[in-house]
C-alpha cells in the first residue's frame, strides 16, 4: 500500500532532482523511496545487512584477487593518463 507524503525543499533543488529523475527514466518519488530504503538498510546491524550488497559492489567483488596491486604503478598510470 502506498501513501502520500509532502516534503518541503529549496525550489532550485526540486527542479534539479526533477531533471535528474527524468534523465534516469525514474520519478522523484522512486528516488526518494530508494533513498529512504538505503538509509534504513544502512542503520541495520552489520550481521543483518551482510547479504544485501549493491550491484556495484557485487560487480567489483573479486576483481583484484591475485592481481599485482602496486601503488606506485597506479600513481604512474594516473600521471600518464592525466599529465
């Protein structure tokens, strides 16, 4: 069951979130609901939240296993890329 909620915010912020929602093919309501769900999930004790990971976390899990992760090589990569 859904219910209505009234939120008050800065007019410019509201306009920005409407544009963002449209770009994401979503609605402001869906974005706010996801925010509230994530906020409440983050407050749960870790043992209850272990099985819930984000899609991004799941996609990255295990990527560096066995990889040579030398910090100096990473800094060199950044210098080559951006300088």
